[in-house]
C-alpha cells in the first residue's frame, strides 16, 4: 500500500512517499507564488511525479492531502479557503488524483492529520483517547475519542481550539470574533500582545528585539520582568485552553507540538501541573507530552489515512 502524502502549510508544502506506514522519501517546497490554486497544481504534479520517478515504487494507491483549514473529508472539499487561494474550494481534487495517477484521494484538516501521525507513530502511541494541540503561528487542535477522529456536523469538531473564547471582552481575532485563544497567545498575535502590555516602551521589544516566543522565553529565563509577564500570560492562556479541550474530549493524553515547543521544558510542566490541579480529573489522569514528529506528523498521518481508506 503506497500513499503520496502532502501536508499544506501557510508557507510550505511537505511531500512524503509512505509505504505501509514507513516514510520512504520526503521533500519540502515553499508554496510557489501563483495567483490561484489551479496554477499551483501543475507544480505539485511535477513534484509528485519526480518523487515517484526516483523511488522504487512507480504506482501509488492513494494521495493524501492535509490542509490548514476546515475540510469535508467525505466529499473531499475544502470548506474555507486555503491561505490566499479562494479557488481551492471549487477544484475537484479527487478527479485530479484519479486523472493523473489513477489514485484515490483522501483529505483531512492538518491538525487531525498531525494527530493521526502522532497516534500511529509518535507521542500518541498506545492510547485511543487523544487531544493534539499545535501552538505556532496560530493554534490548531484535533481530538480522537475512543479511536475515532471527531468531525461533527460541519467538520469542525475539535479543530477550533485556537478560536475557543478565552476572554469574551478580549481583543478582536483575525477570525472576526473577540478574545479567541489565538488572539490572546500565538505567534501571529504576539507583536500586538507585546505592545498592549504595560511596560512595553521600556522593554527590549521596543528597542529592536524580535517579537517572537523564542525571545520571550529566552529573556524570561534571563530574568527580564516584562518577558516574564508575557510568558506567564501566554502559559496561562494555553493552559486554560487545553483544560477546556480536556473537559470537552476527556483524553488520556494531550500531545503538544508547534514552534513554541523549543521551550517545552517550561511549557509541559506548567500545563501538566494545571491539569493535575483541575477539578473533575483524578490526579495523573491526563498526561501531557511533546510531539515526537513535529515536522512529519501530518505527512505520516495522511499516509495512514490513505492506507486505511482503501
Ligand atoms: Zn478567532
């Protein structure tokens, strides 16, 4: 069983040739500049064909595609746009996969794909009740309950952890709602979060320090009071959001991935202790772990979903 798995990100596309769960070859490209998703497809075709040409497996059974948006995984359609491409929702990608390679198409949301990758190959192994949270530019989430990926009536279930309401009187999020988890603590929102914090003008960030979480955690570890305030606010936001997901989906384990996990030594114990203190949960009932496959979980997940869909 051979699957070509693609994980579409905001700026990069990851390709993998997955055979019986093994990632045999992998490649990453920057999302090429083009006006439309239709114009992007021939470039993707070339990459897939090149990957097949240099592999020992000339034929594929299915194509798996993960997108950072809401995905109808029954009709294989995007329900909201993929980054800037409005036309991606209208393209029949199943027909495209069939025409080019005679392959079936499987599509899923990228956080669900990463959850499946961690469940089968990484930090989620050994449990069928799992929540995955990816904290990076935005915040993605997905839930596996009793071995089934939660999808819901509109394919939203578990996916909107980043847009759960953390503060009803908070600032406006890029989705239009107020006080979402992402607008309170994520990399895209961080420059504005810093500016809103009391003491910003005297902070290293007003003097040219890069406004990212690497700097926040580094300066906080060195004792900078402003960075400590920002770090602690973000940790509280993430812990509150993850506890909400734990109460909603009752997992045995929470796997956290994403760019901020270079500071896993601070983040994991903080969130674990918050969950351990939570009412309604016996102590030690939910284990918090770092993702093991932060780069390739989505590709491995689509490799698995492509395999079991046949
Ligand atoms: Zn939002």
